[in-house]
C-alpha cells in the first residue's frame, strides 16, 4: 500500500502557499504499544525526507543517543556549544518533565505508605509483648524474688521483641529483593492468569515494567524497619522491668 503525506511547506503561488502532497510506499509497520509513537512517527529515507520537506542538504533536528541516558545533563552544555547559537538543545527528561514529576510523587507516596505499614507492624509487636508481659507476670515476679535485676528482665523482653523485628525485616528484605528481580515475569504471569493487561503501555508509556534495586533506598528502609521494631520493644520491656513482685504474687 501507499501512504499520502501532506506538508504545509509547499510551493508559493499567487494565492498563497500550496501544501505539498507526496505518496510513498509502505515497507513495514512498527508498533511499540504506545500511542505517543505509533500514531505520530514515520520513518523514511533521508533523501526523500529532504526533498519532501524542502530542507535540501540540511536537517531540522539531530538526535543524539547516549550509552547511559541517565547522564544526559552532563552532555547538554558540550552539545549546545558544538551546535552553536542557531540550535536549541532539549533532553528526554525535559520533554517528559510532567511524567517524571508524577513518578517522583508516586515514589514519595509509596515511601509514606511503606512507613505506615511498618508503624502498624510495630504496634503489633507492642501489643504482642504487652500481652506476653501480662501472661508472664507471675514468672517475672518469681525471677525478681530470686535476684533478677530490672535490667535483666528488661533485656530479656527487649531481645524477644527485637528478634521478631530482625527476623521480619530480613524476611521482607529477601522477599522484596526476589520480587523486584522478577517483577516482569510476575507481571506477565498475572496478566496471563487474569486475562487482562497489567501496566498498560498506553497509560504508562513503557513497554515493560522496570525495576531497579537502589542499595541506598533499600538500606534506608531496612534501617527504618529495624529502628521501629527496636523502639516498639522499649515500652513493653520497661513495663516488665517495673513490675512489682508483691503485686504480681499477691493472688497466687
């Protein structure tokens, strides 16, 4: 089949500029799954494009690809100097600034949600240890009468609660790491299982679900989880250490 292209840069006539029309054979059709590219991009030979758009020996834009796209800001100044004052330089980050702003908001919100989940888990540790102290009141009183100090009782309950936090944090770290490393395989499995397309490219402008394990962020989350679990054990441990043996054994 042929495709007809219409360009406003046509021949100048007494009635104004007449648009230029050209017919080109279709050699292939590409589809990325993203309407931003599928509906607006056409690839054609440079000579035919120059003749159709009347750029002659020049071009209207140059695209530079980097081996590491995250370092694009390091090349803006050298490219601007090399191109001269006649050209303007824009990066893929600048053209998609709103998209990256939305991703940054999502990252901050997800960190807040994760913090709330950790706080709820810490409250579970507190409630569990408070019930443990209540159930073990008689045993604590016996240990105190046998010479156990308040510090020893406090350390025992602190170690009990801290061990729960350490085991839970390590288990969550390992499960999260495995999940992130296999996120695309899991997405495809869930898509096939449910019969629906998860993480649609038309919405997110990405053909696959990306996942990058950032050591700094992982370390921050692990340290925060350990801090909250350790802090959650202080009140129950203090309550166990301050238990009066006389009151605990009065009705035994």
